C-alpha cells in the first residue's frame, strides 16, 4: 500500500522550512523514526523522522526547496 508522507509541523510558529538535505533516497527502506531529511527554520536545524515504514518510491522536493507544513514530501510503499 502506498502512503503519502507530509511535512510535519516542526515548531509552534513554523509554517515553512527549507530542505537542507535528504538522508534517504528513492529505493531506500525506512523504519518509523528513521531520519528522512534535515530542514532549517529561521531559528534551528531539525531532523524530520519517518512516520511510516516501507520503501521510498517518490520524493517531491530537492535540496534548497521551501516546504510548507502539511505538504506531501514523499510517497512510501509498505512492504
């Protein structure tokens, strides 16, 4: 089953972040809690954990992109 991973809220007043780098790539298998990517807010650098387990089949953003809270960031397929 395919699941959409959305950008979680990383702070009470943060509505958008900048993608510093992906820690996973298409084809990688992830577990719940694995670090998917590192993002930056106006105040901090934050690791974004995976909310699901499975294989990443699609990624929607590249390094340097701005991502709003709640936007789809990737598709993961459960095994």
